[in-house]
């Protein structure tokens, strides 16, 4: 379960970062490019991904000590 959470967290974080960068206009060639809405959607998605990653890492550490 830990591995799934870590991989999922990394993938969701990367997707959110790409969306935010596209919204900011740093990555061009998409309907999301230069659209400020995608900055916020990407930022929220990246934060959720980081949270998932943290839970995956934290659950492993607490399981070792139990």
C-alpha cells in the first residue's frame, strides 16, 4: 500500500506542476496555456499529490516503529 501511495503522490504532484506551468505560460501548445485557471487547478492538484506522498512515506515510518 505504501508503494502505491508514494507512486500515486509523485504522479499527481507532477501532473499538477505541469498544469500550473501550462497555465502560467511556461509550457506552451495546449488549451491550458496562458489560462490562469489552470495555475490554481494545478497548484491544488500538486498540493494534494504532496499530501498523498507524505501519507505514503509517513505510514511506512510509523509501521516500522510499531
